[in-house]
C-alpha cells in the first residue's frame, strides 16, 4: 500500500456515487407550496414518532409525555422476544425512567417498520394515525458504516414510505426529519452552515451519510411540509446504559493497545450530549413559528472537541505509562504503519475502528448560529466531553480478557476461532450495531 493510499484511507478515500432512488418519483406539483401554519407542539398535538427505542428517539418520547401533548404514537419494530410495549418500557428503563408504566393512554405503542408500505401498520392503527396525527418525528435510521444496501433501504425507502403515509393524513402533518450533520459528505477543515450541507452527489466516506443526504433530497423534492434537523455526533451522556455508551465509544479502550495512531491532534470533532439534542428539538417544536426549515443541532466552533486534548484526557483516564502519539495522516507513512502496527492483533484491532478515522480527521464543525438565534435564552447547555466521557468509558468497560482473547485470535489468524472465543464476528466491531441502538445521526 502506497503512502498516498494510506492517506486516502485515513482521511477518507473518494468513492464513486452509488445508484440511489430517484427523488422525482415522489414529486407532486399540486403540493409543492403546501406549508401548514402554526404546526407546533402544544396541548392536544398528536405525534407519530419513529426510532423510539434508539438513543435520541427514546429521549424525545420521555420529553413529549412531560409536555402533555395529545397522543404519542410510537412506531416500534416487533420481535420474537417481547411485544412493542415491553420494548418501549425497556428503552425507558435505560434512562432510569420509572414513570413508563403510568403513562396511560396518551402513549400508544404501535407495531410497524419504516421499510414496509404504510409503515407496516395494521388497519386499525393506520386509521388512527392518518386521522389524528399533527406532527411526524422521524428518528428511525440505519447507521451502519458497512451495510450499504440496508442504509439505502431504511433511510431512502423509509423516507418514501413516510411521505406516502403523510399524504394520507387528514391533518396535513409536519414531517420532522432527523438527518445528520455528516450528510455534508467528505469535506475537510470547514465550519459548515445549514446551506453548505447535505449533498448526495458529493464524495462521501460511506453509504450511511450519502443515504441520509439522499433522504433529505427526497423529502424536499416531495413538497411536503418539513423541518430538517441535523445532529452532530451524539453521545449518551447521563444515561446509565452500557449499550448506548458502546454504540460509539466501544473502540476507545482499544486505543490502549497502540503506541501511535493516524489522527491529527489539531482536528476538531463536533460532539454533543443527547440531552442537548433532545431539548433543542423540543424547544424548536414548541415555538409558534420558525425562521428556517433546517437547523444544525451541533456544538459549533465555540464548543467543538479537539483530538489532542481529548487524547491527553484518555492518557490520564487509563493511566498510560506513555502518552498515545497522534500523528497527522499526511505524516503516516508506510514505514510508520509497519512500525506502529507491527503485531497481528494490532492490525486486527486497527481494522475494526478504521471507519472512524475519516470523521476524526475531517476537522469539520457545524455552525449552530441559526439554532442559537432561534432559541435565544432557551438555548440548552452544551456540556464539554471531558465532563461525561469518563462515565461513558466506565460503562463501556472493555475487559482486559476480551482484548487478550482478540489478541490471541489475531495471532492465530483464525476468524472462526476469534468468533468462538470472543462471542462475536470481527465485523461486528465495525459499527454494525442495530440502527435503533446506535447514536451516530
């Protein structure tokens, strides 16, 4: 592998655009000017929300009930282990919410799936939803960095299905779509405003961000009334659930196995706690009128996280005898690759989190001036990452035995042995979490 190829790999290699669904199939010229006035959260507002067993969706459900809105229909994928009401209760337990059992009739769990026509709703639930819903909050998404087809199916086909369902609703609902700030594509060294982001025709680091950008295009081209919200990297601060902490921070303990990694210490990363995201969304929806139809829910340049100081925090947290060396990708030569990834287990471990490297090295933040102006003194606090990262890493608690088993597997170079010893496949460590349980939006 050449030095140039190494640089592309860690800063983000260019990819040819994949063939995505044509957004024009959802255009309806009669509805392009359709914009309902005064659609906001208030007493009596009925809401359909998807992705409620996930990080952001679950936190929104808790706050919706506290807002004393009308009915909240929670679309939940059924599974063989428990019914949808139990799945919702379990998600609330992750947040230490003990009131779930007493929410009563205002909260209704409905079985369904965004990839199915009509969201897979039964005739009874379909009638209830289409007759009463005022706002649809779409949180469901596939976030895998490697399951390209599933990203397109969930994020793009799901958007087609959402628009089709919205057009059958009597109350002309507002569609609130949770996209991602990373829909901007493979850019670098910028502070991006809302007008700069979301272009599926640009180069992207993976199909997840491209499919989210395409979903935005599909929604806008449909002419439906919408509000697009773009959270940056969202961490589960304040939620004592290991599964949410591991969704992104799972790879951090593995850095102890390395002397150096190809990360630019000067690179900025836009990270926010989930409480900031959920509160920002609710406060936007409670306003009678908004000045814009798209907002970055982000830390912005004022509160961005720097890789260098974060690495120093981790050195102290893990009591490393020697600090981890962060080497800019432009300086990560073939010789350095061999020098610092000489052991078989290091190369194996490195391959599991290399999908993160382009995002850590982008040095991109997302301007939140629009959100700050809109919310004014209601703008939520953005807690620094150092305030809660230690708690998240304690939840992750990557046991030494797990790393040791992985080292032994790598040394033997046996994927079947590695799976049997660690209880997982190698590729399960590469952001293949269930889309309702991950938090990269």
